[in-house]
C-alpha cells in the first residue's frame, strides 16, 4: 500500500521528535505500507468510520492519524498523547484536514 503525507508539516513534526520516537513512528509507517488496512492492534486502532491512528509506544506516546483514500493511506496529523483519552481537539484537526482533501 502507498502511504502519503497530506502536508509536509506532519512529516516535519515526526522528524522533530526525540530520535527513538521518530524512529518508531517511521517503523510503524513502514508496517502500514506492508500490511495496509490489515494492520491492527497494538499498532493501529480505528477511531471513527474513516479515521485511524498509529500508536507509537515509548517514552513519548505519539499518535499518527490517517485515513484510506483512493487505495492509499493518507497521514493527516500527529501529536504527543499526554492523557489516557485522545483529545477531541486533535480528532477535529484530523477531520478538518480530511474534509479539505475529500471535499466533504
């Protein structure tokens, strides 16, 4: 499966993380390339009907939001998760970026 970043900001953000977190994030993205929508827990979790998260575990809990569009996975947002529950603000950012691409 092809994986693309919706914009360069998300990729730059992932590169700016601590070395170990950044490496883990890109390792998970490679798993997404290899397994596509067959990737599951503990690496990926479905949040909404069209929104998924890659779960980077470690000192920094990083979440990478993506969705499937025209036979590719599109990465739309990433952030460091500081609480047990995913902040609604972060989900809304991802959904807004998805709507820009899909014109929904």
